[in-house]
C-alpha cells in the first residue's frame, strides 16, 4: 500500500526509489522485523543522502517488502505509523520523502513483492517517472532486479557503504 504527501505529480520526475531496510534503517536479523519506532534506527549517511538527492532535484519514493504484515507480526496501521515518523524525521533534517509503497504479502502471493515491479507501477500512478534519469538503490539482489525489470538504473548498496557515499559516487562529487 502507500503513504504519500497527498498530491499527484504529473510532469515527468526524476525519482530515487530507495529500499527501506538496509538502505534507510538498520536491517534486523533474518526473520526479525522492525515492529515499532524505537527499533527503527537510521543508518549513518541516510538523512544526508536523502537531502543530497533532493538537492539534485530527485523525489524520494521508498519501495519496501514488509512480509511482517502477512505473518501478523505487526498491522498495516503500525507500519504506517513507523513510516510517518520516518518521513517526519527526514523532514526535520531538511529532506523530503514523497511516498512509501510496501508489499504486505508473503513470498509468492503477489506481483508487488520485489523483485517483481508492482510497487514501482503503483508509484508510477502517483508520480510520472522519468525512467532515463531515475534509479533504484537497494541492498539486495531483489531490489536491484526490480529496478532493472522496471527499466531504470539500479545500484546495490554494499555493506561498507552508506546512502550518502553511494549518492556521491553516482553523481561523481
């Protein structure tokens, strides 16, 4: 589903699609999930990376698999509260996240779960995407493959990197 800033953006836009866990916030151990705001820890370089992308004219859209909903570990309302606080914290830093799209399904139950492109297609309904200048940043091969299948450049955030460092590398600054 989605959380947006309540406006439809019609002209072509440069979009930085970002995965959440492992790109924006610390990834929990395998099989564990961020279930409340206290557990959500921004990774170093995340806020400055988002602000840098905004400064380069990019709109930020978060694309994230959240199977914790299918597993009934948290509700969609609880997830939306976490996302709202994430958006507010980024705004307090001077950045802006336009929307968050998440897949609440289990593996094999949908076409929105990355590496499928359903979430990217949902985002396209909200915001006209300039595919030539847009890209996906993720920390897993499913993120990378989703961006490629959608027809945009994809970047894999390595363990030793952070978002700001990768953005600087992309823009050669």
